[in-house]
C-alpha cells in the first residue's frame, strides 16, 4: 500500500477545529554542513506543512507558514530565541506558544526543548523527527500503529513497579539499571489534542522508555552499574558505569580517546539518561538512530529531564554542551543483546533473549 501522509496525520494527531499547527525544520549554520538527506528533509517539511494546510481546510484548523531556525548543532540543545517565518524574523516562543501542535523535521533532535514547551502550555503537543528520511515511508512510518501501541503498553506493564533491569551483551559485558522511583512512558504513535501524560512523541514511533534512578535522593545512591560496550570508529569501547554515571572509558584507539575527551569536557554528559525497548516491527537498522532505536533495546547518556529524569540544561557547564544521545543494540547492530530481564513485583521477566523479544 502506498504511503498516505494525510492518513498518517489524521491517525496520529487527529487535529481538531480551531487548532493552530506549525511545521518546522532547522537550517545548516554554514553551507558546508548541508547534506542531501538534510535538504530532502527540508523538502519533506514543506510537504508536511502543505498536507496539514489541505487537511485544515476540511477540519477547520489553521496551519502557519513553515518555521525555520538555525540548527543547534547537537541533540537535546535548547532552540534559538528566534527563527524565520514567511521571510520575517519571529520569536520562537511566540510561534510555539501561539500553536497547539508542532511537527519538527530536523537534523538535530528538538525533543527535549519541545517537551519544555509542553510543560509551559497545556494545549500544546509536538512530534519530533530528527533524522527523518523519506525511505521511512516504506518502513517504520508505515507500521500498523495499533500493533505498535499494543506492544508499547505490554512493555510498560512489565516495567511498572520494576526495581532493576539486567542486560547482558554479545561482547560478554553486563550492566544493571536501577529503576527504583521511576515510571515508564510509551511513545506509541498517537498524539491527539490534550493527550494524558507525555504530549511529545517521535515519528516514527514505537518504544517504551524509562529513566534510571539518578541518585537524587539524599543518602540513596543509584545502583546502576556495570559495563556498556559501544562501537566507536570500528573499535570496541567499554564504558564503565557506577552510580548511574560513566566513570571510565576503556579502549586504546582513537575512538576511545575521543569519548574520554567528550565525557571529561562536561560531567553531565556521563549521566545514564534512558533505557528503552523499541517495538516497531517495521523499523529497520541502517545507522539512523531515529529508526534504529524503534527496532530494539537502547540506552542514552546526557540530558534526562524531558523523559522524567533530573538532569537538565542547568546541569551542563555550558548550553552548547547539552546532549542526549542514544546507543542502540537492535538486531542488525554490531553489538547484540544476549538477555534483558526485568526484576519487578511479580519476579524476573525475560524480555529479550538472543536479540529476539519473548513477550509479544
């Protein structure tokens, strides 16, 4: 079946009469940073804006001109104070707080700052699509989102009240994530007006996530510990974790040295910010994190406040250091999951074994 953007917008957002919709994209700071995929994503933003405008004529909502802004340069960084709309400079606050629905097709993730706008305005929701590619219209965007939602909520039930997530990797490494005092959330592909709970999603959607306990309670340190293996410049690098923080980077190559410098430059980057189970059966692994993470297990480091954690922009030494970066182990990635088990009120539940889900 051919991809139908109109149907996707109706099914995901169900825009209501009187709403105000804005579609946005980021612009390269200099021409040399631009890429063919980024250019095509800006074309897609124009197409999404036009599709919303056509849909709005029938449903009785308004669609603003395309909003563009200078790229932030990193995932999770705050949006610039102003951008452009219809050839004129406009304050970002004015654009977003004057809208009820925002769709961001960007190079760098705007999920965290958009979550901030959701907290500032009750009648506001947003879809963040960093790295969206047109080919996803035939993969993760084309999923049966009823099935995606079913899987997301099954995983949410397994994580409800859980104390620990135990993960072992194909490299022989193992890590335990402390899930005490936390509540899992779902990104199931549905974002109607006044949606209860989290009012921001990624597209393509399909994951259940939770922020590990970060040790913010006096006298109660986080129990997150172990070793997280990553591939960096074709090197196997091991990140030693204690107290929910990356404490040491083990490896002798250039990739390991760059990661050591990266985490040493700002201690907030070393925070374990998320663990998650991607469950979109149409997602394929290509190296694009937006889709890869919807295919299986992943974790992230850095900023966590937008997901229910405590580490926000103020925890970083400088705003330009802010980051939220996912690391994915879905089937097709160079490092696989041997087993992922959740220790909860009903005992231990194995969710993944040998890269395959056992719970669906």
